[in-house]
């Protein structure tokens, strides 16, 4: 535990040094980056609202969400840790004019999809803030299962240009939407590298005008899928599992992210030692 905390501390120090260096130079936008289309922009106001209304609605099963530890859906004390993360993310995206945030982990079973889902519902409780969650973990998609989605969503078909986006997206209310996959896709790294996939995401951003796009990405060290996509996002959150993720894995994953985009933060998941004073009983921070 102490060794992992030391690794996280080193990662934080590197991020601070990188930020200081970037301040002295000229910031480079990720490939395909377009100016954020905020909800108040007149050109997106009416059309984007209509686009959201056309989406089928997600019908949550509270028993499923509770069983899968998606506690932010319910709000309250158990959601405090995610609400704090939400606040920090909002501060960073506003300060840096970011919109695309990727969530990944060094290896499988660190809980990055659970973190993504909880963050999404935390953002969803901000009525004037639109959040779109896109699953790019297409080898072992888990988001639909985690949320209890029964619809046959195959967002990979949208990224390949074969089907329209609204056919594979579900909205929860008028400011949170999920684009997921019920089954694995073929050749996901080729798809994520393709110009078509990136063009489709840009089109979706223009249509739905989200304030934030959260990408639930594959584990960074398990394949080249996430590495192929890092240059397209503004920043990444790295999820490590306490007593499971090694120092080396954290170092390598953090370095790979930093080489392609910004490291927004590192989340230590599954910790059994965090205090319950702020509602952290589930071990997230």
C-alpha cells in the first residue's frame, strides 16, 4: 500500500512538472479537437436539445445499480467521493477548456468502468451540465452489463459509420447519455485509429453539444487500443487497484499517458484503509 502511494506521489510530481513546462510553451490541441460547443451557444441550443429528446431513455434498475456499486446514482453520503472527483474534473476542464476525458487503468479488474459510471451519474445530477459516456473498451465491454442495459447497443457500428448514433445511445434525463456495446467488436484498435471513428465522435459532439465526453477505455497495458486513442482526448484519469496494481504498472501507464496527453489524475480504487468520515466506506477516493 505504501509503495503504491509513493508511486502515485511520483506521478503527481511529474504532472506538476509537466504543467509548469506547458505553461511556458504553447499548448497543442489533440488531433481532431474542435472548439467546445456549450449549451448556451445559440447555434447549438435548439438543435442539440431536440437531438437529446430523440434519444431512447435509459430505465435504471436500482437493484442492479446497487449490486454493481454504482452508488452515485443514489446520491447522498456514499456518493461523496465521486462528487468530490466531479468537482475537481469540472475545475480542470473549465480551466483548460477541455471536453474529452478518458478513464483507463494499467490492467484489467481495477474498476475503471465502475468509476466511469459513478462519475457519470454524479455529473448527471448537475442539471445544467451535459455528459456523454462513450465506451471504447470494445474487446470486453462491461458498461451495458454494469448499468443493466437490456437494449442491443453496438456503438462500434456507429464508429465504423454503419449505423446512426442515436440507434446505439440511451439518455438518462436530458443531460446524461450512454453509448455502449453489448457485445465485443472486431479489430477495436484499428477502429479507434481510423479517421471514420474520430469523425463520427466529432459529429456526435456537434449534434449533442456535451460539456463533457467520458470515454470508458480499455486497460492501457492489456492491448494497444487505448494507446491508439490517447492523442484524441484532452486528458486521462488512471485507475489503480490497491494491493493489486504494482508500482511498475502505475509508472509505465502514467508515462504512456503523459507522452500523448494530459494526466488529469490517478484514482486509487478498492482501498480498505480510507476513512469513512467523508462517506468513503466503499474504498474509493
